[in-house]
C-alpha cells in the first residue's frame, strides 16, 4: 500500500493533476454536454495542440481534463463571441432570435461547437473588430494591475503549462483553466479575490485579458434573397468578395439603399424592397437592420431615396436613349438595306429596260429606214408631179396673161370710146355712145373679169398644185414624222416608264429617308428631352448626394468624435497606467537599490567577518596544532613513562616511572581538554560562518528579486508604452484610412457627375 502511495507521489503528472483538481474552476472550455471521450479527430487536435502529450486519451483523462485543456478541434466560443455571431448571422437570428438570454447564448454556442466550427463564414462572423479585440490588461500581483473593461475580464495562465512559452492571446489562455467576470466599465484587480476568490491556477503566475462587448451597430439580418426580420430601418448593400460579407462600416463606405420596415417586421432582401434599386449590379448583396434607428435617420432615408430616384430616372433615361438610338440605328440600317435592295432591283430593271430599248431601237431604226426609203420615193413622185403642175400652171398663166393683155386693150379702147363719148355734143350720140361704151365697157369688164378669172384660176390651179404637192410632201413628212414620233414616243414611253419606276423608287427611298430622318429627328428630340431629364436627374442626384455627403460627414464627425473620446479615454487610462507603472517602477528601483545597498553592506560585512573568522580559524587551527603536538608529546611521554614503569627494575624506578606517567597522563588530559575546547570553538565558528553565509544568500536572493521586480516593472512600463503607441498608431492609421476612403469616394462621385 505504502509503495503504491510513494509511487503516486513520485509521479509528476499525478501530483500536477491533484493540484489542478484542487485549483480547478467551473469555467472549462468544453460545453457541459461533452462526454469526455476524445474522438480520433479530437485526439489528433489535442495531441498537436499541446507539447507534453504522448497518448491523447490517457493524458486527457489523467491531466488535461483537470487542467481545463481544450480537448476538441472545435473552439468553445465565449458569450461575447456568441453574441457577435448572433449579430452577424441571419441564419442564427432565424434559428434562435435576437434575445441575449443565457439559454439563447448557450444554444448559439452549442450550434457553433457541434455544427458550424469549420465554417469559414461563421469563423469570420465571430471575429472581433479592431476596436473590440481582446487586450492584455494586467498581471497577478502587479502593483496597479487594474483592468478597466466593458465586457468580460478573463484570468488565466501567463505562461503555457506544457512548454513554458508566454501566452499572448485570450484564445491561447482559454486553452487552459480560466475564470471570468462580466463587468460594465468597472475597474477590476487581476487577483482571485476580485473573481469571487476563484483561483484557476494556485501557485502559478497569472494574467488578465479584457474581452470588450460587441460594438453597437446595425446587425446583418439577411443575405441576398433571404427574408430579413427587422422592426427599424433596413439597409441594402453589396456583400463583398469571396462570399465573406463585408462589415456594416465597410457597407456604409459603399453604395447602399435604405427602407423603413413595414408593420409585419419582415421583408425580402432584394432590390424590389428598395424601389428597384440595385446597389451593386452583378454582385451578391446583403441586408442590415438598424433596429432602434440609432445610426440611420428619417432624413437620410428621404435624401438617399431622392438620390436613388434621380439615379433610377437617369438610368431609365439612358436606357430609353439607348433604346431610341438602337431603334434609329436599326431603322437606318433597315432603310439602307431597303435602299440597297431597291437600287439593286432598279439596276436590274434598268438593265432589262436597256436591253428592251436596244431591241426597240433596232426595230425603230429598221422602220425609220423603210419610212425614209418610202419618203424618198414619194418625194421623187411629188417632184415629178410638181414639175408637171408647174408646167401646166405656166401655160395657164401665159394664157391668163394674154387674156389680160387683151382685156387691157379692150379697156383702153373703152376708155378711148368713153372719152369720145364725153366729147360728143349730141346727146343721142352721147347716149348711143354711152350705150355703146357701156356695152363695150361691160364686154371689157367681162373680158377682164374672164381674164382675171382665168389668171386667178391658173394661179389658183398652180396654187392648188403647189398646195397639193406641199400637202403630199407634208403627208410624206408627216408619215415619216409619225413613224419617227411613234418610235420616239415608244422610246419616250419606255424611258418615261423607266423614269417613272426610278422616280417611284427614288420617291420610296426619299420617303424612307424622310421617315428615317423623322425618326432621327424624333430620336434627337427624345434625346434632347432625355438629356434634359438626365440633367435634371443629375442635378437632383447632385443635391441628394450633397445632402448624403453632408449627413455622411456629420455621421463621420460624430463617429470621429466618439472614437476620439474613446481613444482619449483609453489614452488617459493608458497614461494613468503608465504613470502607475512608472511609479511602481520607481518604487521598485528604489526598493531594489535599498536592498542592493543592504545586500552589498551585508556582503561587505560578511566578507570582513569571513576574513576575521578565517584568521581566527587559522589561529585556532595553529593553536590546535600546537595543542595536538603538546598532546602528542604528552601522550608519548605517558607511553614512555608507562614503558619505563614496566621496565623499572627497582621500586624506586617504578615509583619514578609512575610519577612520570601520572604527570604525562595529567598533561595528556589537559592537552585533550584544550583540543576539545578548540574543536568546540571551531565548530561554533563554523556555525557562525554558515549563518553569515545563509544571511548573505538571503540578501543576494532579495537583491535578485528586487532586480527581477525592477526588470519586470520596466518591462510592464515598456509594454504599456508599446500598447499606448500601438493604440495611437492604430488611431492615426484608422483616421488616415477613413480620410483616404472618403477622398476616394468623393473623387468617384465627382467622376460620376
């Protein structure tokens, strides 16, 4: 039995396990429903996670369970991580609601542990933001090691129990026993007494981390196409690359739309909910819910609605303009194609008509040639008839001339008779003469009339012959002209038909061109109207954008002021902690210097005392040597006396030998007493030396501890300074990034305008 107990007491793992059982808390990393038996997968994770594990199953049962080691591949998320998952995951919201009761948080933790711990999306959703990253806030036993935190303060190991390596993150620390306390901007000392007396690792150096509460912000309520449950204002934004939804702050820096929720408190996460606004065409989208309207105002909804209305009007105008341009282009192309087809058809018709005209011209030339030959024959006959008619007319003219001459002679005779009658005095004669003259005159007149009539008849006949000849010639010419006219009219009719066809084609083309021009004019008119509408929409967009930018600047200014206030508060806390650390360092340095002086003085005194004691030791050793020598001489004398006594032959000699022996015995006893006394003094001196050495060792240890405390104080001060510098640098980087984003967004909006 005792051998078994001794064996257990010599087993370091058993001793550590027993200590850990004594020190263990209820805040273990595995969920309450964990059975305690490692699966092959968990065993592999457990073995690779810790450096002192050979048999994962055995080690977990004997050591790991009592030390609160993380035995599974799945992480056991904290309450705050569960709340962050609830804020970011629409699926978790739909499953468990938005209540933050312990039961709901435990269900979310179990959901992650059993079903979602391998999900890249879920891992991303539980990650803290830069402002809520868990931070080291103190070490146990440090002077002024107070944690000011709004969230959960965790206490656990400062160095890993398996490798001795420093633990630098909360996740690493929670792979071992920890204890925690939820606080609200309270100052808490990194000491078990402030954690209800619970010490997760008695005797081990511990540290504390602050895990800040999740940011108050609009929560992600749905991904593209899902239903969003929200009673406030719903925000529609791009989801981001690689199917890892961007944060709401990044969404605020990108195009987004807003909608006030209806009475049902549920709406679909897609563009129709936002009046048809597609904030990121071709990309996945997501929705956020500002449940209590803490970040988005009614005025911003109105201004952003006007902005998107102007953008939609502009897009609609652009689409309409594009449609009109397309239709005009298509009409022009169709007209061009129709014109090309008409030209090709006209060319074919002209070619056919040219061939028909060539044939008609050949036939006409033959007819004209025949008509010319007939006209020549008719002309020759007409010339011959004309010559005969002219000869006859000449003969008749000569006869008429002769009759005229005779009439003239008769006229002259009548005139002479008349004159004679006039000269006669006898009335009877006068009457007879007048009668005779009258008769002669009548005869002359009749003759003249007959001559004139004959002349006129001859002239008339000649004229008739001439007219007949001319008429014949004209008839021939008319027939010739008629034939030529018929041929020409035929050609002209064909040409007119061709021209009419071409004119009709040209008219059709002109009509189509006119229609195309009308459509183009209409398109130009619509384009002008659209450009006007676009200009008005752009103006509205500019006004809405200016309002949006103003609101954005106000929001950023507010966020900047809040951030600066938080940073100022953090900086003040850091400065206070730095001052406390500097004060602690100063005190530690003074204490270390005092202890160093005491140690140096003690060491100097010890060296002097050691030197004196060494000299005293040498003196005592010399005395002891002399005394030992005397003792040896006395002993030799005693032995000699005893031998002399034994060898004494006479009584006197024996008596003398006895006396010498007694004297030698007395001298030996005295020498022995001196030796004993010297040995006691030497022993006392050795004890004093050992006491002084122990005091010197304590002094050295105190000096070393003081130096270590001084070094630790310096390291803590450097750590706080490093944290403060990092916080300042991060704040500056955040401001620079925000300004760069704002500048870039302004430039993009300027380009759009």
